[in-house]
């Protein structure tokens, strides 16, 4: 697919519609689509895209939007989050998933950080417009690397969303 489109792009200047057919179920289908569509978009090839997954059609839309965001062709919420380590004392994986889900329909062009600890997390995610860093039973809300306040872990998502509303 990648070779065919590269060849075609050299030979004509028609608008090109990119898609990896029969890509599979969500996980592998998204990986294949991201490689196929994403690498061509990075080469400047492609005018429209379609992600095909053996899954609910809405998941194809999410996947397409995420590929466009990942290659910088579409604004929207970009979530950065750390991989967790021995310093993580909150349910960061669960929190990152809930943040992602809560911001699914948000059209703001912002970077939101979800980090495991305040010691490294706030500095590492200094470029984020807003973020959250885990503590022990609590979490720190920060903006552009600056600490705003400490909240209880149970209130962390709500407090982060409140802060995003002000952006
Ligand atoms: S931000 Fe903190 S918890 Fe996350 S990987 Fe870095 S040091 Fe570990």
C-alpha cells in the first residue's frame, strides 16, 4: 500500500484517498493503519483517509482522528502521560484512561499531561497546557510546569476538567 501510493504520487497529481484495507481488529488494524496512512501523510502524500477496522464504526472515526493528530495534521486534545515507575503511588493507568475518555469530544487544541509523580512529572510535562501529577492519595494540578494546587485523588479528574474549562 505504501509503495503503491508513493509510486502513484510520483506519476500523477490527483488527490489521493489513503486506507489500509482488511487491516483487522482494533489493535492490529490501528497499528497497520497508523503505519500505512501515517507514513504517507508524513511524506506529504494523501488528501483524504479512511481507517477500516473490524469493530464499531465509531472506533474507525476515533482511530482516524488520532492518526491525524499524531502526524500533526489535526488539532485537538493531545494527551501525554508517563509510563509509571516505582514512584507512582496512584492508579495512573486508570486515571489516564478516564482523562482520555472524558476529553474524547473536546475540540480545544491543547496538551494535557497525566503524570505519575510531582517530583519528575511536572518538569517533564512542562510544555503541557495543563496537567495532573500523582502523589500519595492525592494529586497536583499544574499549568505550564507551574503547580496550582493539591487535590484528593478521588477529585483529581473533576479538578483537571475544571481547569481545562478555563482554557
Ligand atoms: S513522571 Fe514520575 S512516576 Fe512517571 S515515570 Fe517519571 S518518575 Fe516515574
